C-alpha cells in the first residue's frame, strides 16, 4: 500500500513538474510518439562525436545530448571512433572536417552550417558542420533537432543554411525597474536587483531559445532610455548577462540616452560636436568594453516622444549618430539609430493638403502628416552617416499598426544600411489576449516591392545587402517576452518570437512553413491538429485587421494604453495622437488623403508604387483608406458601397473569430488540458473584444455616413455612448510612460 501511494505521489509530482505550462517553448524534446519513426531515428543515430571543444561547442553538445535523449528516449553515447549512425559535429577547421572536405569549397559564411548524411570510410554517418565562429555548429545542431521534432525523414539529408541578414536582434523595451513598455507577459525577465550575483535559469533558457532560431543579439533595455544602465553598477550586471549569452552566439547591446553625459557624467551639455562630450562617450565606450569585450553597440531613440537628441543642440541625427559611431568604431561596435521620429518641429506642408471639401462635421485636424516625417528627416541625411551606423526603421511609416504599407525609407536610402524594426509584442494587435500570428505581417512587408532599383527591389532585398552591398546588415524585433511562466502570456505569442527569428535568418521562408514547424514542436505532430491549427494561425492576422482596422484604417485605438477602440478621441496632447487625425471621417467619406492632392506622402515612394496607390481605382483596397479620403457610397470591387464594405469587413472579422473558437474547441483531444483551456479562455476574451471593436467603430463611423448597418447583421448590443464611456485606467503595457 505504502509503495502504491509513493508511486502515485511520484506520478503527480512529475506531472506537476513537467506539466505543459509552456515554459519549454518549442524545445520540448518529448519522446517521438510514432513507433516507426522512433525506430528509424534510433537506427540512424547511434552515437555522437564532437570534434573539439569550446564554450559554444560545449553548449551545442549538451543541447544535442539532451535533445536526443528526450526524443529517442535513450542516452546517446559519445564515440571517439567512427561507427554506423554516428553524428559527427564540428567546425570546418577541425582536423576531421579539414580532411573530410579536403579542397571542397564550403561557403557557409560566418554563421552558416551544413547537415548531410554520407557514407564515409564505410560508415553511414550524419555530419553537422559550422563555420569557425562555432555558432554555426550550434545552429546546425538546433536545425537537426528541429528535423526530428517535426518528424522529417533523416535518411538522406543535404542542407546548407546561411543567414541572409547578419545581425538578428531582439529589442527589449524593459526598464530598470522591471516594468516593460508595451509588455503584456509580466515583469521584465532581467532581475537587475539580483544581478550580478544571481543568474536566473531563465537567462540560459532564453539564450537557448534564441539560438535555436538564429537570434544573435539582444538589446537589454528600453529605447526610451535610462542613463543609469551605463554606470559601473549596472555594467557589472550587464557583463554577467553577456557571459551567459556568449556561448550561445548572442551579443549584448544597450540603449544610449543622449543626455547621459549630463545625467551621469556631470557635463553641462550633450552637444555631439562638443569635444568634451565626444571624449566622454569615447571613455564610456572603452569602459563598456572592459566589462563586455564583444559588446555589440548602441540602439538610440533620439528627438522622439520626449527623448533628448542632437536636435536639442541644433545638430542633426547624423551628427549624433556619428559621434557614438566614432567612439564604437575602434571596438567594431555599431550604432542603430532609430528613424521613429515625429518631433514637434514645424513641417513643410503641401498647400493643397486638407483642401478636400470637409464639412462642419469634420473634426479639427492639423495640417501635417506624421507618416511623412521619418522620410523627410532622414532622406536628406542619406550618405552622411559613418560606416558603422545603421538607421533603424519601423516596418510602416506610422507605428506598428495591424496593417501599414511599407515605410518609404526602405526604398529611399541608397547609401545607408537600414535595420528593419518589427514589433513582436502585440501593442496594437490585441496585446496578450488576441491570437494573432505575425509571420504574414512580417512577410507582407519584406516581400513588398519598393522598385527602388527596378522591379524586384523588395524590402527584404533592400535591407539584406543584396541590392546594395553594406558591411553590416540587421533586423530587429521588439520582444514580447516577460517573466510569465510561458514567457509570452498568450501561448500563441511564442509563435511570433519564433517567427521573427526564423524570418530574420531566412526571409524566404513562408508563413505557412513557420507555422507548421512551430506547431509540430510546440504542440503535436498530429496531422489533423497541425492542419486545423495552421489554418487558424494563417487567417488570424487578417481576421484581426478586419475587426480592428479594415481597408487601411489605422491608429484608432484607445489613447495611452492603446487598448480597445476609440476612434472618437480628438483631445490628445498632440494632433497626431488623435484617432480623428488618422481616419478623418466626415459626412462625405472616410480616410486620410495622402495622394498628390492631399498630404502627398505618396511622393515618397517610387513611381511604380506611387502610380498604383495614388489612384483611387487602382489602389489596393487593403490600403485604400490609408491613402484616400473615400466617399461613403464609393463602389468597391465587391460591388458594395464603401460603407457596406466596412460593415462587411467588421462583421466578417467577428465571424472569423467565432470560427476559430469553434475549430479550437474541436481540438480538445489533441492538446494538453492546461494550454487547451488557456487558449479557449483567451479566444472567448478575443471574441468579446472583436465584437467591441466592431460595434464601437461602426456606431461611431455611422454618425458620419448616416447609413444603416445592413439588417442581416446582428445589432450592436450597446449604443455609442456606452462604448465611449469605457475606461481602463490600469490597462497593462504602459510601463515607463
Ligand atoms: C518605446 C510607440 C509606443 C511607445 C514606444 C514608441 C517607440 O509610440 O507606443 O511605447 O516607446 O512607439 O517605438 O519608440
């Protein structure tokens, strides 16, 4: 009896310990549940042989051994001599691979890898080879484990994989007090107070997860920066994190507050042309490198949303960036200088702008276009930056909206390498309650053709150095990670972290493939489960666009916290913080006229793009209200009037959420209870929020269109006043504001 109770206790404890709480992300390494495949894998993998040792090779070995032990449910021994089924792993320069490849030219760059099967000296073996920096080996190991986790055949492998972009970086908007700006997954994972003495196991798992998808850089701190992180007290903490990440091929970067020389350096100015300021930064950078010898460099938000910058001293963004670049250059560090600027300085305004006949119902709006400012400020600086400066540009011209056209800067800066900045955290995409798979959003932007150097000059090719050869290329994603047990709050938020890494490595991967591999590793390889859930993921972004901001609408969310709809807001601190500024609904129509008759933002694009979007009849309808002020009765491609189309979109968005809910419910038997219930509850919240967005927006826009919501649709269950009165004083994500 005693023994029986003990066994039950053990069973309970192990299920508590290893419950599917999401902590293991996509690196679960559970036993292969297909007996035939398990047998095949066990035959093909009998032992491993690591050629050499280094901190990176050692973590690669540990990962491979742990992974194989879990997946194959048996310990795989190390072997010194070559036997059938041996997995031989090492860098190209190791004696084994030198001899194996002899004079072959293996082009895998600095971080690439190859995996292939071969018959060598009479033995059937698998070879995983990386470039000499070692990280390639680690990436190869993770790819090999991915093949097993996604149930691929490993009988004949022939893979060469080289990242298309050099620096693949997560940007944390984490503050030193552990709040996370636009973070919805708990507190910051960096426990600054306990560092440097206490190394949370999560730091290692963070590094493993990033390395598994090829992320090789992390900006630890918020772009709205705190100079304290540059003090010795904090640099000691930063150094410890860098030590944890180094074996995983991950470099640490920091955000530089422009006025740090004043705030922590005791200087009277932060003017970038002042020699004392330049010297201060030089010494500060030298000091940082004594703590972190492979420090990556700085990310800077300057003269934007209250952050100080060179313009504060009458200097340009180039003056500011170059000063930091000069300090970093001797150490091979880089500056990522953000183009997300919309300062209060007066802007050039097209005389015709706002001249469309607005009537008295039109809200009072400023005659400017925030969508133009980044280009207007940075285009004249093209070619004026040092070689180690990259300008970091958000994917769209405004601010990570559910849908934006690509930023015109991607086609406009011929002489300056650009960093693509995506937002993984779902500030405007339902935060941590909505299931939204972002790969389609990333791909839509990267695959868009800028025509800057003729057809095929896609955004991806403009940043990856294939159109212009740049010494450095980079892509960044604003992290959605927090200290919640499952890292991202919503279990499907993990897919966006995963998708960012995979796309940063290879922007030619399809959203479908990424969803497929993430699902297989994170949940199950069951074909029915994978097919159904993949469908959910692939439709989820378009679904959200439909119930939030269809047809090119944008920036109509709640003020400050950005939670929920608030298209009626017209009293925010600046004109361009107001939703009414962006949708411009009046009795004649709705949408922001950015054509040549309007703000002329369209002029910032290449002629081929301009031609398409400038004309109301040829403009892709997904951007129509981004570029045009469209009459309510305008006939859309569907044959519906604009107003009816808007109703159709909002209603179909809600219908799709309901379809997703139903599809998920039918998958109960395929998913562990914990994550099934979590997602089910969150989908119920999402459905409510979708209905809220739909009703609030349609009721508000109806006050201008004066047209009925077609009777076939369910009626909004509240009136507009009800929605306008809703308040959310403690909505999350506002940390740092
Ligand atoms: C870090 C948006 C967000 C801000 C963020 C800013 C930026 O405006 O709402 O929270 O600040 O973008 O990217 O700098």
